[in-house]
C-alpha cells in the first residue's frame, strides 16, 4: 500500500484495518452498481471481494510472490529485491491481515447495508415477519 506504517505486528494490524475500510467501500460501490444493473447480491459480494483484495493487499501480495520467484543468489539481487519493501520481516503477516481485513470489510458491508427481504426470517427466530 506504500503508506508510512509501523513495523511488525502493529504495522500489519494497521494495514488490516485500512484493508477493512477498503473492503467496506468496495462493497458499497458494487452494491450500488449491482442495484443499477439488476444483478444479484452474490455478484456484488464476489466482485467486492476480488477488488478489495487487489486494492488492499495487491502490492504486498505481489512483493511476497516476487520474492518467491526472484533469483536471490547474490547479495546484490537480494538487496535490490528487498529495497522496495516497507517491512520485509513482517510481509507474510501483513498480507494475511490485509486479505482478512478486506474480506471482513466486505462481509460487514453486506451485513450493514443489504436490505432485508420478506423471505428473510425474523430476528427472533420465529420465522414470522411483520409484513
């Protein structure tokens, strides 16, 4: 994400919270777009998950993937590969928390902003609705 975050677990948690907000905004956008296009809620959730993960964890996930395929035989190549990464020691935890945060943001958006239909059961578990 290229933001000046802390190092270690605190920086990973900050990145996860930012990815949660990105996931929430992505769901709102796709929910709005699916309403205009008359798509189902599943389309909004699916596309929101994909875009939230790409936006929220894309750069760090790419860096982790690149470190796995880069040829790091010499110290020069290793230094060049690690130079552009904010926190190479905590990269794995950042990616995991960014993905979890992005998906959690989409789920929270779905829970908070989706309309309840008449087919949904009542919150008290009786199955009766007031409509």
